[in-house]
C-alpha cells in the first residue's frame, strides 16, 4: 500500500485510477493526515442483500408503515413552468 498527497493524486488522477483498477490501494494524505483510501471496487451482484431480505422477518406494523409511505408519495413527472 502506497501513500500520496492530495496534490499528487489530483495531478495524476488517471494513473491513480489505473493503479486501483490493478488491485492497488493508495492512501491519500493532506497536511500529513490520512484523508482517503482509493482502491479496487468491490464487485457484487447484490445476492447477499437479496438473501438477507428473503430471510429477514417483516413485522406487520413495518409493512403497514411502508405501504402508507408509498401511498403518501405522488409519483408524477415534474412539470416545468410555461415560458
């Protein structure tokens, strides 16, 4: 894991992304303090979330609250004022 300053990261952003794409994790510092970590993105198809939702019990009160919230929201396209 390497470290680079925020200034250097901004000057070489494309190279920074290339390094992350290649599996490297880079610590970004500013004024000697760690401010960010740039690294490879996690890849997932959401199967863990789907499995969690399938197994999690839903109580009736929560389901009722969700239904009420959905009914309270107006799902129409915004209109622009006439010129």
